[in-house]
């Protein structure tokens, strides 16, 4: 397990994947699997089935975690 040198609130830039060159702020860090959750990056769709008879199903768009090796810290000077 690698040490993650990023902190909550840091601004990072995605350097690989479908969201390449996008920037965002870290909102959560998962130390056990080396992933981070970035605000506004890596959206996935979650299909929710209705649980009651009168309830309707829906499709929610959620932010999924991304591996910390796919991001680069943005310095505060730039």
C-alpha cells in the first residue's frame, strides 16, 4: 500500500482517463484502496429500483473515486 501524499481540500488535475486535464478539489480519501473522490470529476450513473409500490425508480449521477496515481497536485502559485 502506497502512502497518499494528498490531503482533503487540495486542488488536483487528472492526468489520465476519460476526465483528463480536468481539475477539482479532493473531498474524500480512501486510504485502504488508494483512491480519492474529487468534486465534479468521474461521474457514474446509479440505477435505483423502486422499493415500494407507489415509489418510482430513478437514475442518480454520482461521483466515483479515482486512483491517486491518476492525479497531479496543482501548486497554489499557478
